[in-house]
C-alpha cells in the first residue's frame, strides 16, 4: 500500500487465534516500515502503542494520519 502525507488509514488486529491458544496480550504496537529504495534507510515508525483494556479483548483498531 502506498500512502502520502495527510492520508488517513486504519489498522485492525484480530487476536481471536491467540485467545483460543490461551495467549492474552496486554498491549500491541503498530509500526510501519519505509521501503529500502525510499531515500535510503529509515527506522521503522511507531504509529501507535495500544493497551488492551480487557484480558479477552479480541479486536484492536487504531487510526493514524501521516504528516
């Protein structure tokens, strides 16, 4: 997916499989990686750090806007 400055996008994670296996994450981090051929090397960009409020919360969603 290609995004431009000012674009808004949504990331949704589904933890159903993890919950079925007895794994209940406390938090999740959302990162984006810049392609290697885009102005040289850039570190991954942290978009959001989300704490899951309930031990059995299965869906996590975050909206971000590029600057």
